[in-house]
């Protein structure tokens, strides 16, 4: 019965697998993926992909950028708790929670938003690491 409740259709399964396969790992525990093309259930697929990517060893933050409709790019972000994805999503006009956040950017290009997400995330990671070393050094 439980197995039946968690079944999904073939197209969703393939889209999820492609999103996971398209992911790129960056230093500091960041992994970013994308879902190109407008498709049904894309928000759910992006959320599931972000959750799945977070289970990878050494990943502390996962972000999936997707095409919500013809002129809106969506972003689904997850964190294990060490990093605050809400701060990054707020910088893009979104919000959420420290561990689960997202944004929708209108009149945007997926590649531009993906590059912006990576830059913002890397800046956040660098600042977070700097703050930790300052604390460890007693500053």
C-alpha cells in the first residue's frame, strides 16, 4: 500500500533523473541543477530534485533552477541547516525558511538566473567560512 502511494508517472521520473544528472558540484558544499523547458509538475520535480541532491555526501546546499513558464524562472533551494538558503532566495525576491526556500523571477533567462544563483551562493559560502574562521581565531 505504501509503495502504491509513492508511485509516480514515467515522465516525472525521467525529468527527476535528468535534473539530478544535470547537477554540478561547487566547492563549499553547493550543488546546482536545472530543469529546462516548461513541463507539468515542474515545481514538484524541482523540489524533489533539490531534496534528493541534498542527500549527497558533502552537499550542504542544493539549488534547482527551472523554467516555470515562458517568462518566469523558478528556483527551489534546500539546506542541511549549516547554510541559510532563505537569505539567498530573498536576494532574488523570494523567501522561505533557513532550510527550504524558493523564488520566482519574472522576465528572466534561465542561464542568467542560474549564474546569479551560483554567484550569490558562492559569496554566501565564502562569507560563512570567513565568519567561522574569525570566530575560531577569537575575533
